[in-house]
C-alpha cells in the first residue's frame, strides 16, 4: 500500500529548492540563497534570479549539479531544466 502511494508522490517545491541549493554548494563550493531560486513542479523547471557570473557557472555545470540532486531526492523528482 505504501509503495503505491510513494510512487505517486512528488517532492514539494521547498524541498526541491533546498536540495538544489545544497547540491550547488557541494559541486561549486559556493552558497546559493534559496530566495534566488523558484521551482515549477508541473514543468520541472528551476528558475534562477542570481547574478550573471553565478548563474553562468551553474548553467555550465548543470549536468553535474542535477546528477548530484538525483542522488539526494531521487530520479523522479529531479528538475529537467535550469533557466
């Protein structure tokens, strides 16, 4: 019964944003404030409102950050795109 429920659940916005910020810190070694990140669960898209240099560095290492995030929150809940 619990397996069926767990298969349908998706991670809340706040959990994905916090896990993303932790992944960015682990990969880049720089802290990202969750206030600069928004997440749309329906399209699985993260939007960054960070400075240009920081945002560019995140985009360049997007695959590495998302794979780190996949280990944290699971493959089903990983965002597909970072804008």
